[in-house]
C-alpha cells in the first residue's frame, strides 16, 4: 500500500511541475516585447511645394517645375544619343528620381507612328508591370496627351506624352535610380506625381522651334 501511495505522489508531483511550467510559458509569452512586424522603411522629410518656370531660349516648350529639382540638358537617352537639342532631364537628387523628357517635331504622316511608339516604349520599360492604365490628358492650356499609370515592381510608374498632333510631340517618364519596389517607392511616387501633374498642367508650346531648326541647319 505504501508503494502505491509513493507512485501516486510521484505522478502528482510530475503533474504539478507540468502545470507550473505551462503557466510560466504563458506568462513569459504574454509579457514578451517580441511581435512579428513588417519590414520598415526610412522616414522621408518632404520639402514644401514651390515651383519655378523653365523657359529657356530656343526651346519649343515651357513649364513649371519644383525648386528642389534641376533641369539639365540630356545628350544621352537610355544610352542612345539624343535626336535634337531639346531633350532634357528633370532631376530630383534628394529622391534619386528623374523625369526623362524627349521631344520630336512631327513630320508629315508621322503622328500615328509617334503615338504607337509611346505605347510600345511604356511596355518595353515596364516588363514586370502588373497593370498599365492610360487616361486622356486635357490641360487648362488646351494641351492634349495620354498619361500612363503602371502598377507592379517597376522603375517607372508614371509616364506621359503631350502633343498638338501637328508640330510637337513630347514624352516624359519618371524613373528612380533604385531597385524597383512598389511598397518602398509608393510614398515618393505619390509625392512626385503631384509635380509631374503640375508640369503637365502648366505646360505650353512656344514658337521657337522653327527658328531654332533653321539656325541648326545653317550650321
């Protein structure tokens, strides 16, 4: 009988220890500071929106751009020599972003080809896109075009072209010098897209093109 009592006592002790251990684990787990968290990103301090005018002599267009950006003449476009002196880059050094701006004077019968090329280029530089939405642009100054919104892990989520369908055709694309990541780039994209839209809404054609072309041809 005493042997049986010892066995019962032994089982009770083990059961007691298991209960104590279980309670301890619950207590530690409830008071732990660890919780799974999503990957974080650096906080970005955005500057105040303020704009200045690009209206350089001889250029066939003018527009407003933010003071925290700088306009530089582009001699190479995606590694290729530019076709004329009116191609520019609008750089955003703080955000490692750039708007590539290319311009072409429309030759007779060329308009449809330029439009088709704009759609093809959008697809070419966004091979990992999950979606491409295009919408018609009509600005307060009567400028028309198409705006492309690209979704997915792409380096350029915002592209557009502007034209009068007779003389001028301009294409713009906002790129980032960074590994494409839709989540990390979205906050900067959302900030700079306002500047892209401001550029479009303040865009105007000038009458400088034909005079400049004649000067270049004489050289």
